[in-house]
C-alpha cells in the first residue's frame, strides 16, 4: 500500500526518489500536475494566494473556450443538465444550504457540453482542488445570488448558440469569482502575488462586483 502511494505521488511530481539518499518533496515550482493541488485539498491544506489566482486563470481560459465549443455542440440533454444544476442551486439557497457543489456541477455541465473528455477531466480537477475554498466563499448569500444570476446568463447564451455572448458571460463571471477568491485568501493571511493585488485595486472592492462561480 505504501509503495503504491509513493508511486502515485512520484507520478504527480509531489515527491522524488534519490538513489541511496531517500524520498524528498519536490519544489513547488516543479509540480506539473493539477492533481497535486487536488491532493493538497484532500489533505485539508489551504489554497495559497498564488495558487488561487492561477487556478482561476486556468479555469477562465478553459471554460471560456469550452463555452464557445458548447454553443456548437450542445444537445438538449446538455441544456437539461445545466438547468437541473441551476434548479439545485436555487433550491439549496432557499433552504439556506451551501450551493458550492451544484455550482461546480453547473460549470462541469457546461464543459461536458463540449463533448471533449479531456477538457472535462481538467475542469473536474480544478473544481476538486478548490472545493474547500469555494465552500468558504459561498457562505456569503450575496455571492450565491450573483452566481445564480450569472449562471442563467451563461446557460441562455449557450442554449441559443450565441458563442460570443457565452464566452463573455463566462469571462465576466470568473473574473468576479477571482476577486472573491483573492479577497478571501488575503483575509486568511495567505500571501497573494503583486499582479493580482494590483488587478484587484483596478477592479475595486469585490463586494461591489458581485458573486462567484
């Protein structure tokens, strides 16, 4: 069991074996797999400031392109799946429950509408890696309300095949989400990179921007 675990960690470049020396943690800069960040989440370790910024940048690039593909490839079943996720969000919000998971499910349904399994796998890893952070951010009802409204705009654009509108809606939504992520991580005392801090100053306080995911 230990041998298999070490082999998996080595494959994800979390650890490295050095002959006649031992097993060492890899430097963070050499960790190439998103799965390594998922492992951190599994261990309950917090997402750091630079990680949060880069993960949001990663999913923005992925989902904005996915939205364009989804407009061309979506099926009635894909739209029904997105609708079910939004209904789950609304029901949970009404009951005072967390909408973090159905919100993630909506985004994954959007990417699934591309019918590209590798895009979906990459998106799933991103949402697994940030699940703890998203639970914390979604504790704010204002974030939930804005998220639900944003999801509706994205869904409507995809359903009608308006690729440009879908891409812009996703980018605006995740740009706002990034502001909330940065603000929350900073409030926990984790360092953020200078580029993100300057961007936040230009955007203004996240509370003025609205919700997330």
